[in-house]
């Protein structure tokens, strides 16, 4: 099945807890795909300064997984271990 890969570097925002891969890593991954015969392009990032690249509007991000909430609860738990 013919296809084309558009690699879009992640636009990091504070609430995600994630970071963008380094440009060199992105280029190496793209080259692996190209060497395998896959048509590949790396998209140029835009609007990083207003957290809107690739449709990510940081002010509109909702954590539907509730990951931050779950991690906060887990960090506050005290686990009691009893020897029997």
C-alpha cells in the first residue's frame, strides 16, 4: 500500500510533561524511513511561541486521561507493609 510519512515534531507545552525530540534524532529517523523506501518529509514547526503548532492550543488542552490527577494521588499515598 503506497503511503507517505509526514513527521511533525511535537510542540511541547508545560501541561504535557513531554518534550520534543532533538532535530538530529528526527533527521535520523526520517533517514531510516527514506532508506527503507518510504516517502518521508519532516514538517517545519510553526507557532511554537504561542503553543499553537499542529493545532495544539495550550489554553484549550484538557487532560482526558486525568494523568496529572492520578500521579498526584499516587505520590501522596502511604503504603503500609506488615510482616505476618
